[in-house]
C-alpha cells in the first residue's frame, strides 16, 4: 500500500517493546487509558494513527523525550474489547512518519507528524543489494530454527525494494533500538546495507553457536557413556561381592577433586591419575602410591584464603600486647598492612629476623600472623641437609613425600598463611644437595608463584604467602639467599626492657604454668633487677625465664608444705631462692690496669665484652698470641704491633723497644673461639699501655679495626656492642667515626647512662683510653 500524505495533526499510540514497520500487519493489545481513547478517536475518524516506540519500556506515562522521533503511520483495521479490560487492535503499517511536535491534549497523545516519502535511488545498485541481502537471508534461515520456509518464500517473491527491506527486518530477532535505526533509514540503499551487515554478523554468531552446541552434545554423550559404563561396573562388582572393586572410593575421590577447585592443569592430572587408580588392582603397590598422591592433591589448599585484618590500630595493639620494644619490626609489619590496604593486593614480603637466641624471633612471627588474622605455620630448617626436604622426593622412590613447603601449606589449609622458616642459617649441604639453593625459588617473589615440588609435579603458587625467616648468624646465610630477604635486626633487650617483659609476659606465664597466682607470689621490682643483673647475662630473656621458673617452683613448695601462705621475694631473699650471684654486674676492672683493655665484640649470642691483656718479658722480640683466636684477630694483633713499631717516635717509645722483650697478647676464656675484624684498636691500646706503662681507664670500652697508618675503620653490630658495654657497667665507649650513622640504633636508655666518643685515628683512642703520662699528671 502506498500513501503520499504530508504533515498533519494525528493521534499517537506509544508502543512498549515492539516496533511496526510499513507493510506489517499485526495485533496489538492496548491497556493504558490515553492509548485506548486515542484508538477510539481514530476509529470514529479515518482510522489512521501514529505508532512510535518508547526508548525506556518501564515508563507508564511517556513524555516527548521518552519516544523515538521517527514512527510509523498505521491503519487500524479492527478494534475488539477483551474480557480482561484491554483492547485488541489489528494494525497495518503504511508509511514512515517524523514527529515534529506534541500537541496539548489531556485525553490522548496527539502530535504533528510529517509523512516521509520514499527516497529515489539508483535502481540497478538497489536491485543488486536486494539480491545480496536475499542470498544472506536464505543462508541465515538455514542456520536459524526461528525462520520458516514459508517466510523465506514470501520474502523471495517481493519485488519492491523498500517493502522487501521492511518486511525482512520485521522477521529478524533484533532489539527495538536496532530496528529503530532501520526505520529511521529513509534511503532504501542505506536500509539494505544495514540489513546486509546485520545478516552477516548474525550468520557468524549462529555458526559459532552451532559449533558450541555440537561440542556440548559430544561432551554430554561422552559423559552419559562413562556414567552408563560406571553403573555397569558397579553392578558387576556388586554381583561379585566387590572383592576388587573401588567404586565408592573412586566416586568419593572424584567428588573431592571437583570440589577442590584446582587449576585446570592440576585437575586434569588428578582425573588422569584417578583413571589409572581405578584400573590398577587394589593389591598392587602402585595403587597405594597413586592413592597417596591423590590424597595430597585434594588436601592442598588451592583457593581457600583468610581475609587480612587491615586494621592498623588493632594490629598495633596485638603486637604491643605480645612483645615489648622491637619498634622496627612492628613498624615494618604495620607498613606492610598500610600498603596492602591501599593496593588491595601485595605479594608477601620475605622478612628475616636476625639476632641472638631468646630475643623473641619465633614468637614475634606468631604475633605477626595474629595481627594479620592469618594462619601460622612453622618449620625448622636447623640441620636440614637434603634438597628433597624442600622440593620433595619424586614419586618413583619408596616412601616419597612432598617437601616441607607443601607439607606446611597443607597444614595451614589456606593459600596465604604466615610461614616461618626457623633457623635458616643452620642448614648444611652434602652429597644429597644444597637445601639453601632450593630455598632460592621459594623466597623469590618473581619465581615462587610457580614453585615446583618433585612429588606434586605440578606448579604451586606461593606468592600469597608471607614468609618470615629467623637466623642467629647472618654470615652463615649464603649471599644469594640472603639477597632475597629483608633483614630486620633484633639486637637484644636493655635492662629496662627485660624488666618490663618479665612483669608483663614472663612472670604471668610462669605463674600460670606452676599453678600460682599473684596472691601466692609477689616479686618486687628491685628483686627483678637483681635477678637480671646478677643471675643472667644474655641478649634475650630465655635464662631470665628459667630463673623466674625456679623462683615459682620454690614458692610452690613453700605454699604446699604450709611454710608460707604468700611468698614475697625481696632483694634480700633472692639469694635464698637462687643461690649466690653467678654474675658480677659490671665486668669492668676495679681499678685502672696497665696492659689490659676492654673491647666490645659481636657474637651469635649478642654483644659481649672482651678483655685483652698484654704482658712483657725479657726476650728477643717474639710476639705470642693465645686465647683460641681466629686468623682475623691474629692479623689485627700483628697490624697493631707493626703500627706501634712504625710510630714509636710519635708514641714516645724507643724505636728498638721490641729487640729485648717478648710480647704476649692473651684473650681470656681460651676455650671459646674468637674472631672478627673489630679488635684492632683494643689490641693496639693494650700494647701501648704495656710498653709505655700508662694505665687504661677502667670505665672505657672500645671497638674498631686499625690500618697500618693508624686509621680507625668502621665495624658492625653497634647496637649489640653498646648494649653489652652497658651490661658490663662501662660508662664510655669509643666507636669509629664512620659509624656515626649507627648511633640512632642505640636505645636512649643506654645513651643516657653512657657517653659515646667517635674516633678516626689511634691518637684519639689513646687520648681517651689511657691515663696521661706521669710527668703530665704531676
């Protein structure tokens, strides 16, 4: 039907979810009051109405902006009132119409609309396009089940291009928005090109859907076949009494594998091994090997994780509750939490807690886990000398097991625990491999997301684990392994810190362990100080805890025997509990000594003081070194001796002093091995004191290496050495000038009790350490 009407005033019917093309005939159900009144108006007039689709289907009372501006002029052929209150109409699309203006009308929608004429185009080009569209439509219809053969035939018989395009578009399953674009295309050539593009895309989509459907069908057939065969196998096994059958066991394992949510490659391997397990006789040795392997795969956490508690205040409170002091370690943990809170993802850092025994490295790792809300796993590497302990054994070996890493992850049950590798400096290597080299992959953030265990065979992701390692001696850790860690030194505790730890942590723990309460036993603060000073000499608090345990046992005996109802430990009664003092507080000499200097040393047990003694006797200039010294300390002694010989003039010593005397340098406690590059100035001071007869000041301790030109070189372990000096009762320490940067590490409580002098040359050391010559004193 063709129409050539121009602009006119006409009622409008808004449509929801449907669009009517010119040439279409279809039924519409009308329910909105305005729409029903519009239909009644046109039925009383010329039965023509504008049909326009809504942009948003959910709007009940559309305004001008809620409707598309291009609609269709339609002829209402029939109108029928339905029993449910709606009105059904039969409409036929006539012509495209452009809506220009909405007219105020309270009863129904009314607009000014212009009828759009059909654009004239190159007939030959349009015909060619029409044939191409028809060809694609026929191919599309063969792929789609929604287009009937009758529809294809009716479309094929249409000659008029515009009518052909509109009818074909009405048969395609397109969204209203896409159909609207076709409706707005007044130019027939443009309309056909749009249809050609749509049909090309739809054909590709249908082709892909068919391929997917075929694959799914094959998979379903295979699954159904396997299910059928398994059911048959179950029935046969049941008839045979299930002597060799593993039906229920296999099904349980299959369910566990699917529920474990393993990575795709691991799940594929697990199903493959399960198929082998199903076929292997139960009495076979291989059957138990496969079963154990599957149990490990199922038991490992592949996706389970705990949610980090990213509350900095709570984390800080937890760390303070468990440990007193250790500010640097706590600050590092809180920094990790802060960064994770900002990024929402962070690879686990590898912290290395270094320090002497008993300072709380292991317990601190537990506190870190508690502050993060993570599971905690600990494995000890002390004495481990087999690489398989880390990477696991291959399944071909009898009694093969995964390595300690995989065992720890199974124990944790989550993919993001806090994993403590204890005593990492005490690993060894022999013909069975080097476990420290195997740890390189574990502790490298760039590699541990694909950690390979020989037993598991498939890679395992360790990148979410927060690794913490502990060590007493950094120098015993191989350099490539140490390079992957972030070292945090825990030097030890001051006397004040030990006292606070004893009051808040150690004593309550021992009271509970011995069945006592504060009403049974009370230890005065000054008594605690006496125990710390005269019964322990350590960087940590392990011996202090043992002494407190001894006091608790003695108190428990007194209470049980009825000797006392409440035990109060005072300064005077400490000896009754613990015996005579085992340490002399302040190991400094009681008076200034000639030829005896106090050095400061750093050992795996923390800082310590080192007395170096020199004696002279008639002889031929021999230099004797005793005290179980290492090569480095022997070289330091010879270097100090050479410096004194070369600088005899400046020191006021005869140049040939050594020709008639033998020099003996001794470091007491000869059974204890001693070595290190920081005793140079101490030996030189003791030598000069012995040769010149000038006494060494008893309150001075020193540390530093010496060059042949008298320059003092920097050393390590400043904090540990200063703490040992404080424990020994020294009031002045001499440190190399280049160690000025390390002074911030010395606790304030020690700095307040002790003066620190920075020296760069041996002349300055002599000035501060030796008494003035006798002629100057007089």
